[in-house]
């Protein structure tokens, strides 16, 4: 078992901590506003205690970072457990156990059989500080429908991103092309025009942070 701070993780570590944690570690080391955290590989012992304490008395997000997750040809999106707003050592341990157990669930086995037969069930667990987000979302660096790499597609909702990625909420959709953003779809409770174009309020979604190139070179979080 090992516990690895995000600050010590980079893209080359995907083989032991999973692509999700490896990419977040790389973004954090590049200076982007990724919430502090660490990755647990294996079943944690007493050395988990100081790492949790170092994050402070704040709610935590406990998520999977499986080796068979976020692959080029299979995403496993929504297959593994995510537990949010976790506080207290006992609840953190329970959340880690639930994440690890989800790797052997029936839904994961079914997805693996159809989409990623050659992958194993190894799983690391990512623990980060929660952020009380005003708005959260997912940004695609290529249009996921057409494959057009000249377009960036952003799906965003108010509040935590979990409501979006779990399918509980419909998103506001934006397409960015040539430095200009256009709204493709607007739904009730989604992020509004003024939020999408304004300087970020400083409270960003816990799972994604992107730096845009709009002339101002300001960091924007979704």
C-alpha cells in the first residue's frame, strides 16, 4: 500500500495511479488550480491519518482512479463509485472501501466485457478537498460528436459537477471556436451567459480546471 500526494504525481504515473489522478497531478504541477489531495494505492493503514489531517477539517471528495479508467477507447464513466462531502476518518475509510469494491461490481464487469476486455480491475482511490462550486462542468478539447479539433465543447451546470456527470441534471452547452463562444443549448438551472463569459468567481468545480487562451491569459474554472 502507498499514499502519494498529488504534487508528486505526473502523467508518467498513470500505470500505478490511473489516468484520472495522473492527469490531475500533472495539471496541479503545471500551476492550475486543482484542489489539493492524494492517491491511495491498496488498502490504507494508519499512515492514512496524517494525510487526511493535512487536508484540514474540510469536506472531501473520494473518487476512483482505476487503471482501466479514462482510456483512449473506453471511459468507464459513471461505473465506479464517487462519494462526496466526506468528513471524519471512519467515513473516509468507508468511502475508500466503497470505491475499491466498485471495481468488482457487476456493472463494471459488464462494461469491461463489452468495451475493455484486456483491462484489469486494479484501482487507486483519489482523495481531494471539496470545493463549494458555483458552477462546474466538463470541457472537451475536440467536439465529441464530430471529432472537430478546432472546436471546444463545454457542458456546465450550477453547483457540483456530480449532478452533470451522473445524469441528474441537464447542462448548458457552449461551443468555443476561434476564441468566440456560442451557446448551443440552454436549460433551466444551467449556467447562464453572464457566468460563462465573466471572470471566474474563485470557486470552481472540484473535478476540472482549465486555462483558456482568450487574450487575457486568465485561468478559468468550470
